[in-house]
């Protein structure tokens, strides 16, 4: 658990308006000890005993350190993890409300509330797609539990995690280091007294995951604990790797769907570095879409990653602007990160000199300025045109 954060579970007696959650496993390859740990939260039976094992908390999940597994950065490259991410059995309101957290605070894990919180969660549950004419279409869920997960959401996450694992396995079978590693599904079950709007039981899942901080926290902590220069170097390296991850997915006609920085971590090891990517419920296979629509999907995927860059830049600007207002300006930070991201994405074109580095920087500057208009469709159209120009897919 982060030394900056204190974690607690909300006791049953402090939840008079919420029926204590209960449930059962329907599929599990957890060890008996691990299953008992998850069961204590599943049935809210003294979950506070898990506090020493908690490494990270989110809006509808938390990560435990497994007492039965060991790992290392090198082992993580092989998909061997020592963490368990428990989804759909509780979460913290701060993560639902506030995005990135860097200050010391007490985080209270609350159980699942199956009342409809779709309006409250609209901003983080909105999904996007591309229609036949190449226009972005936004969709908002009509039902959403607080800290919980519907069967449909769980099914998508499990399916796409397993599909993309096939791509990782292909790299390994070819003797190559994979561009990314993924969560490993290990358990699933139902809450027997928590239901969605249609009366279906809510679902929980457990995945094996590496015990690494998410990328924004990695960058900020490096800047504080090492130096700003070291943190920026890590950020640039990670963004270059993100560009390569997206390119690797895109040439396989797959889009991540939610490639913001908070869904990724940079794993550094003596065997090389890679990216850990998670939250794959919005991933999509676009193989059967028209080519023009495919390019728009790739542009949208890149646009989501790019907007995430400006959010990070805003945080860095606030945290470090007291030293040098020019160096820490949002625009400069965004261009630096975009140049790295695009450098990874267009690494093939750069190596073959179909794209020069000055052209890459001009593209990053153009995109940074386009961000100021907040016109997502224009940004996606621009990126789709660049993707077509350099024949990323054809």
C-alpha cells in the first residue's frame, strides 16, 4: 500500500441503508488462501483483515498482494504476477469522483450499491464508437451500480483480455519480448443479493496483476523522489512505449478503447521494459469495419491517449510550475509527451525515413494546438488522415 494513503473498509454497522453483500464463486483457480481473502470481501465478513495486503484502490476494484505468489519485474514480463485485482466487490468514492490522486488521504472502501448511479457516473462510463459515415457516436449506460459490475461489463473485460493474450503469446512464441502484458483471469462469481435494473445478479471478477503503480503515479513519484529530469525521462520513455503498444494493436485491427494513462503502467526490468495495460472492457476488434471507418477508430484510440496527455500535463504544471513557468507550461509538456507517443507509433516510418523527426515535432505541435479547440471529431479526422497518409493499415 502507498505510504501516502491509509485504507479502511466501511464497517457493516456504518451501512444502515445498504444490505450487506453476499455471493458465490462460479469459476476459480485461486489458491484456498486467496479464495478465503476474496470471500471475506464478497460477504463483507471482517474485510478489514485484508488492509495489510492492499496495494492500490480504485472506483470499483482494489489490488491485494497475494501471500501465495512471488514475482519480480523480470517475472512480470512473462505474465507471472503477485497481485490480485478484485473487481466488482467494492471501491472508493474518491476514485469515482476525482481522477488522479497524489495527496495523502484516507480511502474508505465501500461495498457494492446496486441502486442506479448512471447519472453520477456518466463522465467515466461514457463510451464512443464510429458510425458508417466516420462520425463519433457517444453512448451512456442507462444503468450503473456504484463500485459494482454488470454481467455484460464483466464478460467484455474477460473476453478482450483473453483475446489480446493471444497476441502476447504470439510474440513470446516467436522469441520476442511482448510490447505489453495483461491481467490474467483467475476467478468470477455472482452477488446473490445485488441485481441490475433487469434483475440479473451483479458479477465480480479476480485477475492476477503485477504490483506496479499506474503510470501517472509512477511519473509523479519519480519526479518527487528522484528529480524532475528523471521523472520526465521516464515519462518520455513510457509514452514512446504507449505509441508502440497502440501501433501493435492497430495493425492487428484491434483498438484499446480506453488508452488513458491511468490504465497503464511501465514495467522496467533487467530483461527489458514493457507496458502493462488493463481495463480492456472497451477494446474492439474492427476487422470487419470498412477501411475508412477502421482508420477513424485508430484515430479515436490515439485521440483518447492524446487527451490523457494534456490531463497529465495540467497536473505536472500545477505541481511544478513554481520553479519555471515556461518549462512547466501545459503546452510544452503536452508537445514533449506527444512527440514521444507519436515517435513510438510511427517508429517504422521514422526508421524508413518516410517521416522525419522535424515533421513529427510539427505534427505534435499541430495536435497540441488542436486540443485547445476541444473538437474531438476534428482531432480524430486529422489523425485518420495521417494514418492513411502513412498507410498504417491498408
